[in-house]
């Protein structure tokens, strides 16, 4: 069995390293499933996305207006992947 020496100079089994790494950082589900869009940001996304989709429906702009689906979806679901990656949240603090 392979043993690894860390900064503590103790022998650690590789399976323990995986365990330690998994408990020291949040999982993807914990990061991605938290609501991080709220307040003015939420409503601006919903209205902006709806506006672009409305322009596509009436033919005022081309298919590039379908990009409005992204802000509309992130506003409705209150989750933004980019905000999750950057650690940003516009939701009110939960007590």
C-alpha cells in the first residue's frame, strides 16, 4: 500500500486524502443549487429576457434575440451559473 507524507510529516493513506478533500470543500450540488439571484437583479433579468423574446416574436430582431432565454431562465429559477462560479449572490441574507 502506498503512503503519502503531507506537510504534517505523518503517513496518510491515499483514501484518507480523498476523504479529507471531500469534507473540506463544498460539493457542486451545494454550490449550484443555492439561489443566488434576487431582488432587483431577478426582476431585471425577467423583464429584460421577456423584452428580447418579445422582440423576436414580433420580428423586430433576428434569432439572436433568443439569447433572452438565458436571463429569463436565471431570473425565474433564481440561479445563475456564472454567479455560482464567481461566488456572487444578490439574494438577501437568510437568518
